[in-house]
C-alpha cells in the first residue's frame, strides 16, 4: 500500500507537464477563487455547468487516468450519495400536497403540466424542492473540493506561496506578517508528503508483524493504535526539528533578513488568454447563471 500514489489528494503532480502547469500561479489562483465564488446565489443549471467545466479542464490537460481517477472517483461517489440522500429526504415543507385546481368532472385543458411531486413510490418521494437541494448540495461539494484539488495538483508549492504573497502584499501596510504567513504555508505544503510517508512506514511495519487483532481484543487493540499514533507524532516532531535545524544552519534567521525568491512571475500569451476567458466566464455567470427570485 503506497499512500503517496494511492492517495494523491493535495499533492503536486510534477510529470507530465500539462498546459495547466504552464499557467501563471496568479492566474490559476484567480480561476480557483472564481470557482469557489461562482456557486454563490447561482442557479442549479449553472452549478452543473461548473462540474462539467472542471471535468473538461481535467480532460483537456491530459492528466493521467491513474491520478484524476483516484481524485474524482471517490468525490463522485460522495457527491452521488449526497444527491440521492437529499433527493429522497423530506424537503422541509410540512404541508399536504393537493392539486392546484378543484376536482371536477369536466375535462378542461390545463395551462401547463406543472407537478410539485416528481416521483413517488411508497414512502419515497422526490419533490421539486428536494431535487433542487440535491443538485445544489452535490454540485457545490464537488466544485469546492475538486477545484482546490486540481489547483494543488498542477501548481508547485513555491508558486502557490508566491501567488499568495503577491495577493497579500498590500496588507503589509497594516503591519501584518505576510512573509511569515507565506513561509509557514510553504513549509506546511512541503510537510504533507512527509506525513504520508511516516503513516505509510508505520502501516507497513504493523502489517509485517501479522498481528491477530481478534485475539488482542478491543482494549489491547486500542492500546496498540494509541502507541502507533504516539509514534507518528514523535516522528513528525523529529522531522520538524530537523527542518528547523537545517534552516538555521543555512543562516535563515527571519524572512525579513533572509529574503527568499519563491517564484519569478512572467505573464505569457496563454495567461492573457486565460484572463480573457475568465472575464467571459463571469459575464456568462451574471447574465445566465444568477438565481431567479420569484
């Protein structure tokens, strides 16, 4: 079981180098913020369009199947499960469903085929409101998680730190420690593979000992797992101390005295095209994707 390959969520994909990798990190950050903000007060069809757009970006970038299958696969299952549960759950309207028109023996043509209850078999009832809630919950769950995951997948930690530092640079006028925050974020992103590596090594060490968990019982099994967690924390603290010592040996005393150039920005033709498409994206969002209030 290789956690670094079977669980790539939040990790940077170095190869193959796709066109998403070549975009400026500031442009990709603007697109990420757009995906996070676009579902707010948006209609259900627009939320479905966002899911399709994220899928289209993944396919066009030609990200390997083994990578995006593991990321989108489990997220698709969670979204589908949330959709089904919300669709068949009560819609929150405590009313008795009745026809809009009184019952009559005369067969008059109806103005439209509107029905509030879309599907009903036994106690399973799907209404227009429950279906709309199901679409909203499942699509926003997929959009928020997968857009962030796709950004981390195609952007190096140093580029992310540089983009955030560029975005937060005006806050230095208010004496906020922008450089310290960016440095902490960079070290945190670099620390994720170390955490997975430590967990992977301990899981392998436990599996090679062929422990019979049934004979141990619940109490002793909990003691074993507590010992494993304690060992993981001890190893992670040791790794953090080693990183701190390595930075101190290299003369890194503070971000202000030891300036680090995270990434050199250079907007190219592809970046300007992406910014133009982003402007078109928001125009379509406000023109056709807004939630209609009646």
